[in-house]
C-alpha cells in the first residue's frame, strides 16, 4: 500500500509560510492536499454564504498556484488599492471558482469519513495541518480527529500559525512566546515542479468528492436566507492578500493612525488585511515581518537624508500593536474554548437573560439598521452590503445593542459573525464579551452613537451613503433627524417617525407617509437606556464575589505589560511575576486593546473618594488614577492608536508615545 501524507487545508489556503505544505514538499511520500466542506461545521449559525465564497476564492488561488509548473509563489506587487470601491464592485467577477480542480482533493462530507476512506486506499503516514483557534464545534472536531489518528497509528502534526500557544496556563510568558514566534524564519514558499509532481488527486470513491468547488447555495446545511453573497465585498485569495499588503505598505499605510477611527477614512487607511488573516490567505508572521522590513527601509532612507513623512512611523507602530492585539485576543479563546457559550466572569451570567430582557423588536430593528439612530443604522447597512467596518464602529454597534437595547451578546453573536466577512472566532467572542462588560477585567465601554456620528462623520457623508432616506437632510440634522420641524421634513421629503409610530411598525402595522420616504424615530432614549444598563452592570461589578472571580480571570487572560513578563524586586535579584495592576473600588477593570498596554483590575482597592492609589505586586510604584463624579476612571483617547490612557495629565500616549492632541 502506498504511503501518503495528507495536508488538511482549513483556514490556511496559501503557499507562503505554510508549514504543512513545506513538510510534505521536503519528505519523500506522495501527498494529498485535502479540503472538506464539513457538513457538521456548515451547520454553525455563524456561517454565511459570503464566508464560503471567500474561502472558495482562496482555494481557487491555491489550486492555481500549486498547478503552476514553476514559480508558483507570487511576490508582493506594487499595486495599490486607490480605487477600492471599483475593486469591490467586481468582486465576484475577478475569480472563477468553479473550474475543474487540478491539484486539490475536495469533498463534501465530514473530515473523519474522508480520512477513513483515504486510509483504506492508501496508508496515511502523517496528517499535516495548522493549529486552529475556532468555534467550539471545530475544537471538538479537532479532538475527534486527534483521537482517530492515535487509534489508527497516524502521526498528526499541527503547525503554529497565529501566535497563540496551546495549553498556556497563564499570561506571564505570552508576550515572550509571541515575539519569539513572530521572529522565527518563515516556512519557505512552495516553488517549482518538485512538489507539484508529488500531489496525487484521489480518484472517485471518496465520500462526497467534488470535481470543482461548491457554490454556497448548494450547501444544504446553510439556511437559504444566509447562503447568499454580499453585494460588494473584498475578494479572497493569496494573490489579493499580497497585493493588498503591498498597497498598504507602499502608500495607504501612511494615514493608518489618523484615519483608523472614522468609517470614511478607515476605508482606505486601514490595512484591509483582516479577511485574509481570518481565512489564512496570508500569515500574520508574513505581515509582521513585512512591516518590520518596511520600518527598516524607511529608517535607512531617513538616515540618508530622504524626507520621510512622520506619519509613517506612528502608523506602522500602531498597526504592529493591533497585530499583537489580534493574537492576544485569540489566545483567550484558545485557553478557554467555551468562551463562545459562557461569560468569562461567571458573576455576569444572569445579566440580559432574565424574563422580558430580550426585546425581539429591538433586535430586528438593530439587525436591519432601522433603530432611528442614523450613524448606527449606517454602520449596520454598511456591513450588510460590504461585510466590513472599522473596529471603532464595530465596538459601537455592539455597545448599542448590549447596553442601550439590553440585548444578550450571545443572541447577537451569530448575526454579527455572518455580517463580518473577516469573522475570526478568537476575536469575535472575547470582543463581544469585552464590549458587553461581562469579562470582569475590562472597563465599561458605552458609546454615545449620536456623539460618535458627530465626531467621526461630522458632515454626514457616511450616513447619506447608506441611509438613503436621509440623503437630502441638512448637516445640522443628519445625526438627529427627529429634531427637524415638519417644514424641514417636507423640504427633504422624508418623514421621521415618532415612538408611537415605531410601536406601530413593531406590531406589523404600516405608517402612511404619502410621497415622503419614511425613517423611524429613535427606538430608545439614548441617555436613559445607557444609564440604566450601566447601573445594572456596575451593581454586579462591585460585588465582592465578582472581584474574586475577576482576579482568576485576569491571571489566566489578562495582558501583561511589555515583552518581559517578570520584574526584579527592588531588594534583590529574585524575579517575581507581575500581572495585576489594581484600581479604585467601583471602577471597572480595563485590560486594553494594543501591544504593551496595561491591564487593570479592581481587586484590592482602598476606600475613599477622589484620587485613588493602585499598586502592582512586588513593591512597585503606586499608579495614580483619577475618578470622575460617577465613579468611573477618567481617560483620554489617543488619536493615533485609540488607546484609552488612564494617566489623564500625561503629555504622550503610554502605548505609541505620540503627543497628546491639544
């Protein structure tokens, strides 16, 4: 019987920095490159047809690259994404995903059924795959596959690819391990005939074997309403990933730090690599090392007297911090696989889950972008059309749902996962809990959507692009259209609803508007609903039992400052672990969102008002934190990296060291 190695493609359809493919190329056995449309995984409510289409584009690119006689690796090309809208609008025509396959073996079945059949036709010597930090169902699937391999005498080799560490007990060594992984040489790209000739495509007889990739609408496990594609989205695949990275490092990235917050500027200034990282069409190590090379290149040019815009330094540093942050959050799900199903801090389990807490009408209005808050609605409609939105606006969307509408994060999680073309479970579920205030170690982040609209879209350009009902509304009313008079509405030919009309619509009724377009009025009072929610969350947060549980959460999941997770005591050379930085009682913990940011936990606070002292363990210097009138910690947000600084009088950001905006 012929010995073969099986390369199991999951979220890693690429030829560069691919450990499993490189291992197969360097060993004498023939190889099967396998992808399975896994029926049990397709049942996940987080899946959308746009995800499958993006995966198909990656598989098509991989199949093409592996079939090329020589030079299958395509280097980054100097092509920018200046006209991103036009590229998005032709997404589905750029890649023909349904031609006969040339190198990949693709099946529509379950992975164990396919592997079992392959093992009867051949002798599988090794099953090669990348580690995956996925949803709980994929975690259970991986355990079953490992058990089957052990029982069958097959070596299973899983290669690291995202910077997370399996079986990491706490966060003391996380930064050190992550930095070591990012600094390692990449796996060389697959080139030439040597590997192509090793690939065998298994003949007919495998369960559900396909001659070409499958359209998402043909996968019966996906409900019909979720099987379609986005109207206008990014194209997947390694070629597009490398092109996008090149454009970012050559030109677009210069404006990253100052354009990251607004949905208008972030469209081009953000890297737009998230979908490629999420589906494995580019490796995070490849990106990190490319950024470092670019930084070195700019530094060398500057040393030779070439003028380099100072924005480059801030932007690339801020981008690197976000890449670190990405692995940091994925580590949470890796260390706590049930994170998608339960709150990180058990004390919050009852919140938003009591009788009458879930308002189905609120959920439907939020889901469709019909809440009566124009900026929030524009964000939702942008996601429906494109599958992408910048991070700050995503956080606002979650904040509004979980605080103002008091919706359970577990109820909104599947819909948001389907909306996000770059759905990454390891980021999705920890972020939902963080933005909902249920981790025990994070500050409450309650966004005022009206204020965010005025700050990030002052002229209403974003709102008018997606909330067409308001396209004729003047700037002064674009974020608060309910303040228009009847005369203003008549001029714009739009009727803005009242709360009574909103209830009529919720009940299935119809509001007569004549020749006018209709836009709903606000479905909640923004300030009152936010205050009520914050009071409920704060009541749980301030319980002694919650603080004890939060200490345990921090030890396992809380970020540690810097690349070295140990410090020496002042009195001698003995090293002690440093992890907990405490803060005033009654103020939420704040484990922040970028590389090197301090984690804060409200554990061992003293009593009293005004300024509070907080000490790290090991006799370190006290940290002064100012408390506002409502008991929350005063902060200022860095305009470069968006870190919320707790040192309110500091002239520079603690993370990126950029000067504080006046």
